[in-house]
C-alpha cells in the first residue's frame, strides 16, 4: 500500500515539474546568465506527520531538488 502511495506521489511531483517547467538543482545555472539565477519555491506537500514530510524530502533530494521542511 505504501509503495502504491509513493508511486502516486511521485507521479504528482513529476507532473508538477513538467507542467510548471521546473528544473532540478543540478540543472540550475547551466547556460544561464548570472542575472537569470533566481529561485522560486513550490510547496509539494502538507503532512500531519513529520516522518512523512521527511520521507518526501529524502526522495526530492535524491532526485536533485533542494528540499526543506518548515512547520
């Protein structure tokens, strides 16, 4: 069941990345001028349990995104 939810969540993440034209942290700065290095933030989840937020954070970081948790 958890794996199924994980795949669904990953699908949402990938859809957001594609629809919003986001790039991973590793791609930032490739072929861009210094004036174009601006960061925009996107909230990708809201969780009742911190452990679930930490799990998504680890996944996002593994995929090259800068992920933070705020309460």
